């Protein structure tokens, strides 16, 4: 979904977790984690022009290739701003769970991450 997530909310049962994010322009993305029942990976994109499955899970080999390329001096596979937002989304979803499913804004979490990253670069 890219950058621009504004808030995240999460609910939990013993067997499942559901996190929902709201992006700029009213787009919604959801993630469902399963601890019971059938397993697997996948996704579906719902757009103005249709509904399509997204990507596939090809194991960890593509991830490892990207990591090796990065440590050999290449560009990161995911832009830093998007990486920060992914971590902010996870933190907002965890905070939402602690607050009983209340939506949590990502903005303050993204700003805090940027400040912390700047401190580390100044070492």
C-alpha cells in the first residue's frame, strides 16, 4: 500500500489477529494472522478496475538475495520511509490491541522513529 498510512487498529482472539490500516484518501488495508486452521500466504487487491490476487510466497530466497545485495553496497529493496512506516504500523497495531482495539494514529510514531534514526546517524 506504500507510505501514507494514517491509523491502525487491531483485534485479537486466541486463534487469530486482525489489523486494519487506513491510508490517505480512505484506502483500507487489512492483515489477518492465523494461529489455527489452514495456513498459507496470499493477498487480494480490491481496486477501481477490478479485484486481483497479489504476489505469491516464494520462500526466503528472494529476501536473502536482497539482503546480500544490500550488504554488498546496493540500494535497499524497500525505501527507508516505507520501512519506518511498516514498523510504525506494527507498533500502532500493538498499541491498539493494548487499548482494546481503538485506532492509533501513526504520525507520532513515524516522527519518533525519524528522530531516533537521526540520533543514530549522528554517532
